[in-house]
């Protein structure tokens, strides 16, 4: 049992080390700044598939502004396409791991965890109990 547990722990450690470069841990909210394009996919806990693409602007001070996304939600009767706007507040710890809480219009909140993987890329997962999603955001320009 210990052997199997050590594989995910080691993998998480390598991702954290890679994100922090030399391992010195020098990340801040300022490392997430600029305009990003993103995509994600996954499913709601009932098995309904979901995917999205969009763009956002991170101000480098912990705020995401002018977020836009197109969400495709698959049901047994077909897919629904939803266009949404959003804003978020985010934080980053010295290892490059972060969290974001986003407010969508119409009114609902979603939470994300992420890791900075390069100067131009952030890997993310949804941390809400209603869905399982994974995605990537890449700096544009």
C-alpha cells in the first residue's frame, strides 16, 4: 500500500518543484498577469460531460477581470451552449500553487486550484463538489 501511495506523492512533488524552478519558491500573484486563453473539459458528478473555451485578463494583483467563456454541456437530449462572463479573485503561494474563486453571470460561484507550469501556462482543476474538470490557461500574445 505504501508503494502505491508514494507514486502520486512523488508526482505531486515533481510538479511543485518544476513550477518553482530551482525549488527556491518565489512565486506571487504577479506571476499570473496578462491576457490568457483557456480550455477545460470534464463532467458533472451525474456523468454529464462539459467543456469550455474562453479568455480572461489577470491583473497581477489577485483579480481576474473581463472573463468570457463558452460552455458546452452535454445532455442525453443534446448539448446546451452557454455564453458567460465572470470575474475572480486569486492567490498564489511561493511554490506556484494557487486558488481562484470566480463569480459567473448569471450568479453562481466556482472554485479552482492551479499550478504555474511556465511563464506562459497555468494548469488548473475545478475544486467544486458538483464537477470534475481539468484545463489549461495559456498567455496570449
